[in-house]
């Protein structure tokens, strides 16, 4: 049975909505059939036509879409939220209240208190909820997690995740940057909410450990910018391991430089987005093992795929495939959900506040 998806957002020419649609479509299990693609009715209609949606199901506002789809015998099975951050909470809350499952782009919300309220709403609704922490779905990343869980690295001592970009190095960064550098639409965090939270999620996902304390230094490096564009956060994990999240969007020449290293007492492992199918293990005896874990081959248009890192669309499709499994009543234990979203928002807000107060080490409380 093909699952029917409704989209909230995705009307902008540069929106991530197309990524979500193609990833869902690549599963062979999901079809986009409805949406409110923009707060502008004309833009929503135009976007719906571009996505191949029946004009009658390209809605002008969210409440209309939810009511209409709920009344249809062939209404949507879930909604996908691909809006700027400030709309994640109201859109997800409304969808859950109307009885729909939710797939949301990250971060979970724009503010931590919203995330707490949303997790409560998710639990009360009993409906599935997931977040697109896409990098956790690369086969090599999941293999890294499995090896650590099996004790192959021994006691974990250190976890460092770096995420370097350069596209916000200029004050005039273009249309894509507009809402990301606007506190009213992005929320309390800039770079840390856009890519730093990906790095944080990877650190916890791969290691299987939870952060217990942080020390944050966030900066708005580009003059006149209201939100951070460069971040360094030291981490202390529950087992005593040390770590760091280094995230920046002002490193000129960097495209999408994501790299993870995890060091244990017996071995270390390295994964990086530049060669995402490769997982390298260095052992204490001096030997090195290099694994290649190819993706399963999600089918997406080639010109679209080259805009992203190798395997990115397949990883995104894996997230949607796991979500589809949950909707069918199956288990998908690696699918990021409400608890991951809440921890991500706690990381963002705690780091922002600690850096602003120059607080040094602070407890990480969710």
C-alpha cells in the first residue's frame, strides 16, 4: 500500500521541500498528494502544480488542508513539515491534533519550551513523529554505531564532530540565508541550529552516549548578524568521555565538510561526508581497517543528486523508509524521533545561553 503524504511548506524555489518529496518518492512507498506549500495562495497553487498535485489539494492554509484531508476517504496518512523553524511547532501541533503523523525537518522547534510542549503533544496523540536527521541514515554511520555498541572500540574516550561550511561568509549570502539569519524565523540559534544540531545528534547517535555537560563559545562573526555563524562547544559525556562540536558557516572554501571521529581504548573510527561510504577503523596495535558500505541505491534524478553529497538522497530515503515502516506498525529503532528532537533543542538553547553569559561549563539538562 502506498502511503499518502501532505506537505507543509516547500513553495520556495530554494526550499528543501523538493528534497523531501524526492526522498519520499524514492522509497517506492510514499506519494505526495496534497499540501499547503506557501502562505501565499498563488505560490501554493504554483508549487502544487510543480509537484504534480491535484489543484484541488493545493490548499491555501493549514487548517483548511487538515480538515479537508481528514474528511477524505483517501486523505493523507501523514504530513511532512518543511518550513522555516518558527513554524515547526504550530504546524506539528495542529497536524497531531487533527490525527496525522508527522515527519519534520530539523530542528524540532524554534525554542526549547516549544519542544517540551510538542513532545507532550506527541505522547498524548499516540501518532508517529520523526525528524530528518539524515546523516544518521548513512550505512557507514549506522555501522559505526553498531560497532561501538558491540564494544569493538572499548571504553569510549572522545567524540569530535566537525561541520564546516562557507556559504555565510559574506554579509549578502542570498535568498537561502534570509530566514536562517533572522531570529524571528530561525529561533534562538543560527549556525548551531542549522548544522550544529546535526553534529550534536551524530555525536550521541554514533557513540550511544548522552552529553551531560557543555562549554560553549558561539559568535556572530559577520558584522551586523544577529545569530551565530561560528560555534565551538566542548562536551562531557555521561561516561566521562570528552568531546566537541565544531560548526561554522563562515569558513571560506568549505562546502559541506562534515567529519566524525570517535576514540576508544582499543580503537578509533573516522567517518566523513567527503567519502560517506567509507568507515575507517584504526586499532591500538597499529592496524587499520577500511570498510566500504554502499547505499541501497534510491532512484532520484541525477541532476538533483549532484547538488548534494554522495549518497545523501539515499540516506534521506532511508529516513522516509523507516518512517513508512513505523506507520505500518513495524519497528524502526534508528529513526530519529521526539526525544532526539528535544535533546537537539536543549543543545541549541543551552549553548546559546551559556555562550552569551560566558558561563563556562554548565550542566546539560533536557
